[in-house]
């Protein structure tokens, strides 16, 4: 039995949808809300709906049915939940489920999709089987639609050694790099760079919104911590100095680059994200490296990616990493790149509406932000720690 004695679930009547775009995200993600607004502006005939995978299977349902030569899927989705997990559960304003047929979906955007959450009523010995069953049923729906990014390609693209290998194969320069779990190899790498008068930085192998530790400068006291490598492989790289940081959003073949740093020049921090005076300003990407960048983007199998580069003293860009689900609204607000519109056009497939939707400004984002806190995830559903709730974690 999946449910313990007394467990039950009821659903209100479904509301059918017209042709739609599906954004798989928590309900209060501002990136999701921005793209939803642009989708509806670009194509008035389309319905953009946020689907929160965390509502499956407790409130939302995925169904597959077929016969003969036909087989198709349907989602019956409840309103999305807030990103924050908490015990307070306000009453919903509506319990209606919305019906999404696979054939009606113009495009799916996987915006930091969360894992489905099981009720605590599920027998603990059956939890793993139940989780795999709902994930495979749900992710099959997305795999059969025009999904950006393909969740399986995005998972592979998040692996930093894979990123670095693909970047080098595409013709982009990468810093001298070592990924290791062995103390003696890390020590030799750092000492070699020291002998050349160069510094080492280090960072996590994994790319995830939960694992947001910044890139750090390797200091003398870090030698004492190298024994912990045995439990966690780490990326060590030569620190590239002399030029600016670049943040580049790529949507299909559209490239939106910006210089990222303080007004006075390149940041002095090992990770520009730690420099609170840093701002982004639109720039051009070095022409000779534009084709290698697009080749890398294609080889990773992703349609959306946020890339980080560092320029050396000669202005040569060194690839650092790509986050397929990275943040880009700061890039849109500060550098005035219409990234939201580019993603919305990709999702809707609309090539007839040629209106030039400009980049969002802060006042527009304030208008579309949730007016009040959304329902948080009920703790009675949880069978895992909150840090394990996302596919990309």
C-alpha cells in the first residue's frame, strides 16, 4: 500500500487550458514570473503556467494513456508553492486543478525544477520506489515536449570537468586546472604555480543553486585542510588576472555579453560575486571566440546557459564555467539585454510578433512579484531534508 490507513486525496474539477507554455519552477521565482509575463505579451493566444514539481503527487497528478498507435500524457496541476519550505500552511484561494495535455504544450522551461515530494503517509520502505515512479512519469512528459533545457542534458552540463573538457574541445582557453581528491597532487599543483609567481583558486566540482560557495583564493593555511580532499574532490585552477570578468547569457544562438566588475576596473576578489560594488555593463564578446562559444553551447546540448569568463591582460577570454540554470536578471537589469524576451520567444515559437520587447526594469519586476507569500511546502509532505528537494542539488 502507498498510503497508510486513513490516507486520502481529493481533487476539485479541472480547468482545461488552451495552447500553453509550461514553466517548471517554484511559484515565487522572479525569473519564472518575468518569462511568464513576456510569453503572454509576445503571444496573446498562449497561456503561460508555472508548474511546481514539488506538488506531485500530493496535489498534482501526471497521467499517461494510449491505445494502438496513440499514447499521450496529461498533467493536472495544483497552484505552485513558494520556494521556502516551512510549517505554516495558509489556506489556498483556489483548489482547482488545471489540465495540460501534451499536445497543447508549445514549450517547457525547466527553471530549477524541484523533486516531487511524498507525503509522510507513504510507507518508508516504499518511498524510494514511489519517488522514482512519479519522477519518471513526470519527466517523461517533459522529455516528450519541446523542453529547454532538456533535464538530462542539463544534468550532464552541470558537471564541471565535463564543461572544461567540452570548452577546450570547442576551442576556448581554460585556466590550468586540476580536479583531484589526493592531497599530494593538490600540493604539487599549488607549489608549481607559486614557483611561477601565480596564485591558485579553488571551488566545488558541482554546479547547483544549493551549493553556492564562492571561488576562493588558496592561502597558506589551506594546506592544513587538504586532508579533507579524500572525501570531496575539488577544482584547483590558476588564477587569471589582468582583465575583466565577463558574464554571458546564451539563448539558442543569441549571445548577450556583459563586463562584470566595479567602476574602477577589474575586481580584486577571487570571485566577482563577492564584490558588492560590481555591476554589469553591455559589451561585445571577442569576435574570434564567438564561434567556439556557440560550438560549446551546442555540444553541451543546452539551449540556455549562463557563462562566466575571465579576460587576461591581453584580453583573451578564459572559460571558467557555465550554469544552465544560472541567474540572469541582474544581467538584464544592468546591461539592458532582453534575455526574458529571448527565452519567451523560444518557448512560444512565435516569430510573427516582431515588437521589440525591451529589457525589464525594476519597476516592472515589482509589478509581477507575488503580492503576498505563497503557500509554503507543508512539512507533513516531507520525507527528505529540504536540501534534497531539487533535481539540480
